[in-house]
């Protein structure tokens, strides 16, 4: 139990599941095996995990200094690191730098916003199909963006053996943070987080899209967090659409017709059961193409 926030610290079993998920999703970045045979599923939209390890002891002064500087500028919601005991155990995830989160990233208009949502949906579709993956916590802090090499650049993915190409319209997307996620490994083992144990998760402010999404997930899964419910990914797509329609993250320069199109997309999402269906929605017309089957 954390002394600062009274929140239960994650145990080894919890962190093992998160490590399994992070490594499995990172492996989707590989396009082919050692013999050059292409994998049927591929996407580079999940953060690259370089290494996962465990360490014990107090924070070194250099990290304490860096944490304080970041906290002063950004106001961290995590525990002050000076409060942990000297024999504290830590899980260390070494991951790639993926840019800025959606909360802090300045979208450059309607097409870039559409392309962002398409890239999110495409990544989820690939992981749904190959690993029965559900993110289950895809708020705006877990969608990372960075400028693409060019405004007309594309990202490629492979879904069920077909190669797809999605326009970036200027920003490339990477998804991070799999603490709450669910996934089935190629060997058949299921890694998941029992969200019923997450104190206060379902008690957040009413009307706030992020907390309403947690409650909608709970209703959809009937608290069966080990089960496969790809519709939870669709709920987070609804969250993103709602976010872009709100005053929290308005799309710069979006016209009345474009906002109406986004509202209609949000309504259509209610009829989809997975992101494998979402990617073919008319909102993404002209952004996604099949280049090889």
C-alpha cells in the first residue's frame, strides 16, 4: 500500500501480466521471421519495448532531481519518490520515446484528427485479431503522436495477411501503457488486469468521457475481465470521438459539416463490435487502402 495515496501497489503477478502484454505487442513491430517470411499480423503502432527488469533500493540522486524538475513543470499525479522505503522493489520498462501525448499535442486540423483515429483503430484491429487484445485504458495520455516525415506519408500494417496503408496526414501514432490491458498469448495464456481491484476506478465524475468509458466497459464485460470483449476497444474509439467534439480537445478549424460527420461517426460506433469493423467506416474514406492481399 502506498503511504502517500493509500493505493495498493502492484504485485509481481500484476506486473508479469503487463510485461507479457508489452513484449507481445512490441513483437508485432516485426514484419517477417528470420527466413524472410512475412508475419500475417504486423503494426508499428505499439511502443517498442526494449527490455523489462526488476531492481531494488533507493532512487539515485540524478533520477530524484529529474523527477522533481518534471513534477515542478507538469505536476505529477504519482507518489513522491522520496517516500518509498530503501528496499522498495521496482519494475523497470525500457521503452522507446514516442513523442507527445494527445493531451499535449496540437492537432493540425480535421484530416490529421481523422488520421489519428484511423491509426488508433488500425493498431487495435491488428492486435485484436492476432492476440485478442483490448487496451481498456486508452485515454488521451496513452495516445502518443509525433510529426510524420511528411504530411503525405503513410504507415503500413498487416491484418489477416493483407497489407494495409493508412495516411498519417502529418502525425504518426503510438499506443502506450498496458497496465489495464487484456491479451491472449500465442500459447493460449491470458494476461489481464482485474479492474474490480482498482480502487475508485468506476467512481469518477459523472459526465467525464474517460470515467464514463470505464463504467461502460464494466457493463459490457459484466466484470468478467479475463474474457474477450473487443467491444471495449470500440468504447475507447467513442471516447476519442467525444473528446474531439468537446471543449477539452477541439479540432482546430473544423467546419460545422466536419463536426457533424464526427458526431455521426460516434453514433455509428455503437453498431460495431470490434475495431476490425471500425477501420472500414466512411469517416476514413480516402485514408485507408489495401495494397496487397
